[in-house]
């Protein structure tokens, strides 16, 4: 019984002796993707835990960090997965945004830095939604749509459609990064959706930022170049170009805006997650992390 005295949180006792690793995720939607779609067979050894409230609200990267730290202090095997934008979270980063880390295009350098320690996996892509935007999963979604109605994009050209649509998403993402830097409210995902091209949309974005006292034309261009820096090889096939570029684009924004453009009423997160699992397309970055914590749970 003497060992139990070192565990300050009574609730941690059950966790410590449960024989399962705790993996904290930012939201219940993320848990649905991991537990119900991608890693159904892993529940024997891992418990996926959302950190948001059952009735909505809360959650996020700061809460993941807090939960993992508390469990680790009580000798509980706990890990966390957080979105890349944690590096722009004032609370998680002790009030100082780590722009150099966030904009780092070299995956090896990014992984080796372990910005939040060995027990917190920071995704290489902006957030979970980026991993749902796989051309082959999108292609299957589009093929099903084609059987029912006319759509803007065919399954055969899914990669090219994603690349083409990225121009607006890069502009929107860059503008929101500027707003983050100035601690201003971000543009909503469907802002200016009536403007189909980045050339049409940009004046509206600049006007919006100027209304917040930000003369942002140069800043948006700098952030746009940083996003494009992830596209290192333009000579490869469109699907490979998109795979490179799809790292520093706001995934939620892209997915919502893209699905509205396709004529869908919702972003189809779980459907895409299921297609990715069924087609064996789970990103190696994530599956490798799962294998690592299974093999080394402490």
C-alpha cells in the first residue's frame, strides 16, 4: 500500500493500473475519427480520451497538455496529440507564439525538436482535417456524388481540384495567420464565398483587415510564401503536390469551404475518415506514432 501514497489524485489510481495507455485528443470529433474509424482494433491497449465538455465547449491543445502533465505526475502512462497550430496558442506556449516552429517546412527538424516534450505529438499538418483531405478519399466521395448529381469536380480530377481550390485557401489561411499575429478575430471559413478566385477575394480580405487597423498586404504575402514553401517539388503528380502543400493550410477552413463548393451540406468528416481507413490511407505519420506508443507505453 505504500506505493499508493505517492499518487495524489485518487482518480489516477484506476488509470495507473488499467493496463491501457491514455491518449488525449482535442475533441470528441477527433476521438470518433481515431477510435471509431482509424484504430478500432487498438482499444485493447489504448483509451482515447477527449478533453472537451460533453455538452460542447472547452477542449483544445492547452487542455491536452494539462491532462497529460497531471497524469504523468501521477505515474500514469499518458500521451497527447495536438494540432500544429498549438504553436500559435498563447496559453500552451506560455504567451509567446513560436512562429519559427510553426513555419518550419523540414519534417525531420520539426519532429526532432519535440517542442512540447516527448509525450505530446504535434501534428505535422495544421490539424486532423488536413489528414481527411486525401485525394483518393475525396475521389471516392466525388464518384458517389457523380452518380446522383452534377458536381464541380469529378473523382478522376480530385487531386487537381484540391490543388486549384488551394489558392483561395492559402489566401484565407495567410490572412488568418496575420490576424492571429495581431490577436484579432479570425475570418470565418465561408467569408467571401461568393468570390470564386483569390484575385476576386483578396480586396475583400484586405478591406476586412484594414477595418481592424491592419495594413496587411505585405504580411499576407509573407505568410502565403511560407505556406507555399511546403510544396518543394512542383514536377511531381498533382496528388503528390497536394500532399506536400497540405500541411500549413487551415484544414477545417479548407474542408468546409470545399464541401460547400461541391454542394454538400456538411464537411463529411467521419465519412472521409472511414474511406481513408477502408482504403488503407491513414497517414504514416499517425500510424507510426500509434505503433511507437504501443511499443513504448511509458
